[in-house]
C-alpha cells in the first residue's frame, strides 16, 4: 500500500502525522511512504530523518494525494485539501465532523472513506487516539489560563496559586474525563482551588480517592455550575460526547454571574464548544472578550507544542496505521472493533449516527458492524 503524509496546512499547526520510525516500520512491511517536504519541520524532524528511513520525499501535497491509497494526517482536511482527495481513498485523521457541517458535506462528495481518530474505540471502550492529545490539551489549558488571567492579557490580574496572605484562584473544570483530570492535576500543582464537575459518579469517586485535597469532585448540575461560575477566576470546558457536538453547559446569560476579567478555556471547541459564546480561534489570535469575560477557544491547542504532541500522537496511531496498511480497510475492520468505530464515512456515505443526527443528514448502516 502507498501511505501519504502531507504537511499540515491548518493555521499554526506544527504537528506531523508520522515519526521516522513509523516510516521505517511501514517500509519494512513492504509499503511505500510518500512524505511531503518539510512536513516534520514544525516538530523538529528534518526531511533527512524520513528519507533515511525509506520515505519518498515529494514537494507538494498534490503529489502526496495523487499517489496514495491511505492519507494519514493530524487535523481535518482544509478546504484546499478537500479537492485533492480521491474517490475510494482512505483518510485517517482528526475530523470532528459534528463541529463542521461544511466539512462533513464536502467530504461526502469526495467518495472517500474517513477514519476519525476521535471516534476510534478499543475493546475496553476507551478512546486511545484522542487520549494523548486530551492529556496535552488538559495540561495546556491551565498554562494558558494562568497566562490570560494576567492583566495585560485582559484578565483579572490573578496569580493562579496566590502567595502567602493572598488566596489562590478558583478554577472550575467542566468534565472529569482525560482533559479535565489532567487540567485538575496541573491546577492543583499551582495551588489553586478547584471544582471538578462531572455526571459520572464512579469517575468522581475514583478521582476523589487519587487527587489532592484542593480538588473538590462534584456532581455536575445547573445549580452547581452556576454557583461555581460566580466564584471562578478560570473555567475549563472539557466536555466530550464522542463523535457528537458538545452540549452547552454555560449559556450566554450565565456570563453575568462571572467576575469581570475571568477566563474561559473551551477545550471542547473541537466538537463545537461547551460554552454558548465560544467561537473557534487560532494560536495567532487566541482570545476574544464577551461581556468582560476572556474566551480562549483555539481548535488545535496541542499544535503549539508540536514536538511533544507529535511523539504522543504517533505513538498511539502507528499500530492502527500498520494494521490498515497490512490488511486493508475491509479485512482490518472485519477483524478489529477499533477500526470499525473509526469509520465515519465509507466511500462517500455517512455512517456515523452522531454526526448524522447533528446535521439531520441521512445515515447508512455501518457495513462492518
């Protein structure tokens, strides 16, 4: 099989979809890897490292897409890439279709197959390709929140951990999954007071046993959310419904409960955001202000730490890339539940119910389930 690795074109995206060791493993299995020139430079990986492992280096994305059976990326295809996708081609990347109807409908017209990192579930029901980037984003959310609480960034002028004689900041974290737990861990290290909210009582019991005492693990409901909004200096939105649009847990009129200069980091923005006032932003222009509340809604947060994120992501994706290359989609999906759950679009037909429901689109049966 021919595997193509194009350079990411999303704004301020520095990750690459494969490490040199991944190229070596594929070449050792008699596959061909077509790698776009400088695709790894944002992660500190030179073309020579890929060439030494057997990749064919090409100059343009057009060359990658035109000759490859399987395209492996990091972020969703950008508008200029959609037109390059070939019918019956496999595209393996983060899609987040439920957050973007235009992307969904345009991809359907390609006749290609979309395998989404974010919906791939292993035999235990976990999301192994979403988890490493959720770990990065969760830890980054506190870093970014601490920065944007500074007065020059339009924040309240609060030091997250306080100092002796001055209380630390209050941090509200909506969702206790991988993002939320990692955010809580870092915020606790800063010394902040944290309210970690979720509706999964078993998850809350577990986290209550293993987290430090400055984290309050609380059941999430409207009253508790509104109570904590009134005291929060920093709010982290980390709600996830796999494959579906994130629900709004904070409405526009809830912002008046918050202190002027408080900061919202909506990590759920990749799936549409869990704050009603959130709109996608970029690393170049990461924030905007609504009702005196600073909003940070960057859709590719881990892209800013490309070297760390690339290694974390590729460690997780390589086994599935090898499986698809060695067995092909049909055989791989018939024998592997994880591959079945990754397929959102099969040869131009939408088969992911959560996306179909979000946009009221026809949904075909998953041929592999």
